[in-house]
């Protein structure tokens, strides 16, 4: 017994939390809609007009039917008047429906645009800690797929939720005005369809879950076997792969059939309930008509009301899941928008105008995860124009140094100074413009070669760009591209080799002529001759500039003024090549190994 | 249902019974739906008009009965539709997987693996729901629309003409708007993709963007793109928002006409009040079904597009001629007999040639490249050109050159991942194109640049190399590939679990297991495609030593960017831009090949003889 209670406890809590979150999200959605308050009011107004006129029409139709009792007893004057009135009502209903849709469209797409803008603006202000901690695919899907899904839900919610509820209420009023008892029949039977739908949905969801599980396993297998077809074929594993595929495929078929069949029971069942309502109205209505308390027109009006009344009920479960879905999606985007920003540096106290290029690290402590100290009490003093090489085995945290110096991350304790000024007192823009940076992952923008080279300096002339490209050995291959400097680099620069991309990144920095440099040498996938070109370009770039290099080559290391030796995220030794060899520690070991 | 489904039709044909019964029951349901207004008219004209309560109850009972039969028909129809759709999808997926497995890399490169995976998953799913939907609605909706029209004709000719006009007008509006808005929706989807791409780009380049202080410009650019997207969405939204109001107006305009003409008919006594009510009902049924039909058509169109894409995969056939495999590509055709015949013939020819090759020479020639060139499909220039090479049994061949010089291309011709576009490659005196693919590949053990491991235990992965390998053989291979040390340390040893893609192993460990897998096979030809660069020097050297001790003396191809890995090879090929610049031993090449010397020196400069790089 106790155990059961314990189990229920956290689950209940979670449910509460979800509800709270949804409320918060809904409030936030409303705050976005508030910018379009006028439009929203208009939309509601048009919706109301639309519903009222649309519901008035069956009544007029009923009245019209009543003018034609039997042979020779048709009241043409009244009929004409009613038909004219119907024409007007139809016109109003059509127009208001269209205007409502237009308002809803506008609100939805504007809100979506605003959310995307805010989210993107947020991306520029989020600390890298956040961005590094979330996979790119996840963030992209929040900003694109989730926002899209939200838009669909919002549009549907707007158009159907409000009109649906209004239709139900007004139909009820109209029906009550005609006949209380028949109304009761409708009101009592209709919700049945709702329950039937919910009942089936509950049963089906288990099947759907099994189906998606099987689908997941199968996709994994496809991914593995087709994605690595070269190995599969080299080892002649095709037959076995097919066998395994067949097994899971049969399972998937079984679950899929059940899920599809059970879920497709919803429509016929609700339709059945509707038909029962229809029959009920027909019978009771006919009795009242025989008694004389209801006209035939009234009955026909009732019949179409019965149809109209059940429709929102059938749709409502769909609308609710859609809305809930939309809220969940919106919640995921808002998580991003509400994430904590980097500290504001709008009122930076100090500024560097003319850079000397000295860098000091004083008693720096840093860790990515609170309980796992990485860098502790690091001291380093770099004079102007010196080269600092950072070495160590792969994954030892060399990039952490770049993160700290560029202030992508803030130190936990101690301070980092440029020209004796604490970098936290500078604006990030001022700090970062001191450095030129070339990373191992060569990132290029979607655009022409020229646009990419001018990335840091938009006002550069074509001549300046070409000069920089020549200095960095990029000019000769750019010339040979189909359209030279105006060649469009495709996403991920597929039309360029890794080495060429690296050269472009170097040229980009050459154009800037920054006072200081941060370089991450490429490790592999570049052949040794291109590598030599890159080295020579790096060499030219570093002349007279304070440089930090994540080094993979011995030549770079030997020429460095200071070598930081890192291991498991810590700086274990520092000094120059000779002094480190003399120390006979980790560096010497590394050196001897190769 | 369109030309494109033709090829896939046969998978659906197996569910002929379901495909006929499903729509049939749907049709029955529609018939009952169409009967409802008739019964209602009876209630009014017979029951109410004659004040006959019994009659009312009787017809009311008919209504309930109709509803119940309708439910049964509909459920039956749904079952058959679901069965046909899911069964069709399963058959299709299986055939698709089987077919893709036979494709050679020329086709795989052309299409791309991610595309193939999408075809097999989401496209098939979409097609499944398309088939399901089509079986359920495609007959029903038109049937009700025209059924209602025909019912109208049975009541009154002139009023039925109003129906005809309304149906035509409604169709024009519904399908017209659909025709206009579909391409527009596609366009907005394209714009959305563009926005997606900028988002991704911004995220992957966040460090560079911040280092260059370009955040404001990026934001500005993004704003522009979202506004563009919004405008496109609003435009198409405005057009498709016309559908509902327009159809509403058309149907109700028809209603006004119907009532006006109906008034005259009643006055003349040719129609009764209840029949007018029935006609009104039919009119509203038409609207509902037309909208459903439009939606079905949208979905079907999507599914047809998926079907076309899937059909596209089937139309790819392996460019490799292989006698044993040729008949695999399509299922359901019994060709086992032919297949067997082909294999026997092959075996016969192969034996003959092998024999003659064997008796001719004392040290057998294992492998010959004869003017072999390979130009990838769609490429302007060949990736490797005019390779001539004779490899004796037991020889070690080194291949060196920069990225893109054609090293991997050269060796990919041996297991026929790609066929030489010019010239020939011979293994055991026989052209590889004449070998049975499976038998040829059994002779070869290949270790790729990036070792690919599969979900499962280490043992299962090693068994890929040779299904019948004993425990001792596996351990031996692991020891040789320097992997035994870390495998041994694992709690479960050989039965340790490897996650998909070997995520729970380091790069070096994966590489060593990849080598072990090739060794378990005891291949006649062992190929290392730049696969030892992920190993440190000590391991690399130990591996090299170990390979010399192999009892079965395989031919070894060693592709590398480091001269240190190939310096002991019997022959070294120096490649640049797809050309074989020189062939010789390390010493010979150092003396006469400028390029080889350059490569060698670039790796040994500054730091004496024994160092290269840290990575």
C-alpha cells in the first residue's frame, strides 16, 4: 500500500509541474499575442458574427420550408422575403468567415516571426556554456520544427476552439428556444461520442507506442547497415542483415496494423453516435410535430442543428491534443528564449585603444562542471609579441584556454588581463576585436568567397582582400575556382577541400590584421604539402603578434616562447622547449614517445 | 492512381482481396448514408403528415438500424484498408532494403545514404497512410457526391440541375484554390528550409561569429529572412482561407435557389415538404464530402510523390555485373534455378583459369592492375589513371600521396567497390569483373580509414570477418592488432557490448578492432586504407612486426600519408592528382622521386629522423 502511494506521489507532482509549466507557457503566448491586440479582438468579433449568422441560417431555412405547406398553399410573399434575408445572412457569414481567417493568419505568422526573431537574438546573447551544452540539432529543431508546429496549433486553436465553443453554446440557446425536450435528447446523447473517442484513443496509444518502438529499432538497423554499406558488403553480411531486417519488419507490420486499425475506429464510432442523435431528433421531433407543437420547418432546422452541434464535439478532442502539442512546442522555444543571458557589458569601464599585446593570467580557476575542477591557480604572463604554444594529448582541454582568453567562458576565480586591464571590465566586442582567430573546425558562411573573406571587415576593398589572400597562399586556388572570388561556397563548403577551407579562414584573419592571434592547428585530413603552405601562412601571420597556438606540430612547439603542457584538463607544466626537457616530466615523456 | 505507382503496384496486388473489400464496404456505408434523407422525408411526409406515430417509430427504427449497419460496414472497411496498407508497406520496406543492399557504391554516392534511409522510413510511412486513406475515401467521397446528385434527379429534374451547377462550381473553387496554393506552399517550405539553414549555420559558427563581433549583422540578416517567410506564408494563407467562405456561399446560394424552385413545385403538388427537407440534406452532404475529397487528394499527391521517390530507388540497379546477384534486385520472381546455373558456369570457368595461372609461374602472381583507371560517375576527370602493377604473393605494397590523390580509389577497385572504367584488375589471373562477388570479397580483408563497428558484442563483430572463427583465432587476431590488451581488461572480455557506431570505444580502440576483424578472416589480400594513422607509433610498429609473422602470407596493401608506415614495403606507389608518379622501394624513391622526398621531408623536417606529429 505504501509503495503504491510513493509511486503516485512523484507522478502527481510531475503532473502538477506540467500543468504549471503549461500555464506559464500559455501566459507567455498571450504576451506575444498582445502586440496584435486589435487584430485579436477583430478576429473574435468576426468569429462571433460568423457563428451567429451561420446558426441563424438553418432557422430561416426552416421558416422557408414552413411557407410551403402543401399543394396550393405556398406563401410566396413570405418565401421571397425569407430568401432575400437568407441571401444577406449568407453574404455576411461568408465575409466574416474570410475576414476572421485573414486576421488569424496574420496574428499567427506575426507571432511566429516574433518568436523566431527573439530566439535568434537570444542565441547571440547566450553564454557558450549553454550553446555547448545543447546539441545544434536540438536547438535548430526548437527554432524551426517546434515553432512551426506551434503555428499550426495556434492557427487551429484560434479558428476552431473559439468558434467551436461558441457554436455549441449558441446552438444550445437556439434549440432551447424551439423545443426544450428535443434539446435534452441532443444534449444527453452527444457527449457520448466524446467519451467513445477518448476510450478508443486510450486503448490505441499503447499500440502506437509499440509501433514507434519497433519503428525506432528498425530505423536504427537501417541506419547502421545502409550507412555502413561498404563494410557490410566487404564482409558479405547482406544476407544476415536482411534476415534481421525481416524479423523486425514483421513485428512492425503487426503493431502497425493494430495501431492503424484501432485508431481508425474513432471516426466510425463518433459518426455512429451522431447518427443515433439524428435518429433521436427525428423521432422525438416527429412526435412533437404530430402534436402540433413543432412545424416541419422547425424539425428540419433541428436536424441541421443536431449535425452542427455534434461537429465541434467530434473536433474538440483533436483540437485539444493539437493545442497541448502546440503548448509543449512553444514551451521548448520559450525555454531557449528565457535562458539566462551573458552578463551585460554595455557599460564597460575600460577600453583598449592601442594594443600593446601583453596578456596575464593571475590565479585563474576554472571548471565546466562545479565539482570537477579543471584549471586551478594558473599563472601566466605573456609579453608583447611572444608565442604561446599549448600542447597535450587529444581531449586534454586545450580549447578551454581559447574559451577563457576570448571570454567565451568566464573564469571562476582569479583574472585575465590584457595590457593590465581585467578583460571582464572591457566590453566583449572590444576584447574580441583584439584577436584574430583560426579554429580547427573551419567554419564558412553560405555565400561567395569574397563575402567570407570580408566577414570581419565589411568595408574592405577587393584589392585588400586579394592582398590578404595572396599572403595566406589562398589566392592561387581561389583563382582556379569556377568563378574566382565570386564562387559561392555551399553549405559546409562541400566544394572545397579541408585544406582550402583552412586557408580561407587564415586569409579572413589576414585581412583584419588583429593585434593578437589565437590559432588552432589542424590535426589531420590535410596532406603534408598543403600543411606546409598553411604553416607558412601561419608563420607570416604571427610575425610581431602575441599568439596563442593549440599546437600539434613539433616545429610550432620548438619555436614557441612559452609552452603550456596540458593533461586531463590541467596545465601540468609550463616553460620553453629546453627547460621542459630538462624538467624531464610529462613533456619530455611526450616528446620522447614520438 | 497514376503512372508512378505502377512499379510498386505488385506489392499491393498481394492484398487484392483487401483492396476490393475495403472500398466495397465503404461504398455500402455510403449507400446507407444516402438513404438517411430518404427515410427522414418518409417520416415527415408519411408519419407527420398522416399523424401516424407508429409509422414515425418504424422509420425511426430504420434510422437506428441504418446507423448500426453503417458502423459495421465502416469498421470492416477500416480493417481491410489497414491490413492492406500496413502489409503493403511491410512488403515494400523489405523489398527496398533488399534492393538497396545490392547497390554498388557508384549508386550509393549518387543518391546518398541519408536519402536512402529517408526513402525506407518516412517515405514508406507516408505511402502507407496514403494507401490507407485512399482505400477508405477515394471511392466513398465521389460516390456520395454523385449519389446525392442522382437522388436529386429522382425527385425533380430542374432542381437536380441546381445540384449539378453547384457541384461544378464547388469543384472549380476547391480544386482551383488547391492548384494555386500547392505550389505556393512548396515555395514557403523552401523559404523555411532557408531559415533553418541560417539557424544551423549560426549555431555551428557561433565562436567565429562572436570572435569577429558579427552578432548584430547576423541578427539583421535573420530578421530579413523571417519577414520574407512571414510574407510568403501570409500570402498563401490568404488564398487558401478563401476555400471555406466561398464553398459556403456557393452551397447556400444553391439552397436559396432550391427553396425558391421547391416552392413552385409544392404549389404545383409535384413535390412534398419532406422531400424538400431531404434535398436540403443532400446539398449539405455534398459540401462535406467534397472538402474530404480535396484533403484526400492532397494526401494522395504527397504519397504519390513518395511513391515516385521510392520507385526511383528501385530503378537504380547495381552497375556491377555480378552473375550471382543479378536476380536479387526484385523479389517475388523465382529465379533460383537460373542463379544456380550461372554460378556453376562461373565456378567452372574460374577453376580452369586459376589452374593455368598456377602452373605458369613459380612465385605466383596474385594481383595485376592493367592500365586501370577509374572515373567516378559525374566527375570530369578520372580519380585514378592508368595504373600498372603486378603483385606477387606475400608482397607488401605501399601507396602514398596527398588527400585526393586517388589512394583510396585505387584500392577500391580490388574488392570491386567500384569498377575500373578503363583497363582491368586481375586477381588470381582472373578479371575481377568475372569473379563471383561474394567469392572475390571473401579473399579480401579490408580495414577502412574509419573503422565501422556494429551494435553487438566484440565477438559478434569479429565473426563478421569469419563466421566459423574459433575463440583462439579471435584472440590471436586481437593480439596481433594490439587490441587484446584492452579487450582483456574489459569485464566481459570478448562479450563486451559495443554500442552503435562503437560510441563507447576510443578512435584507436575502434581502429584496432577493425584490424582484428580483417585478420580473423585470414584473407589472401589484406588492405589497410590509411587505417593506421589513428594508431600511435609504438602500436603501429608492433602491428607491422606482427603482420610479417602471419602464417598465410597475404598480399598487403598499405595506404598511408606517412612515409614511416610504408618504408619497408616491397613496392611503393607515389600518387598525385590521380597519376602514378613513380613506383619503387623506399630507398629508390628517396633517390629519384622529388615528390616522395618532399613528402618524406615535410614529415621529418626540424626534428630529425623519428618524429612526425603529436596527433
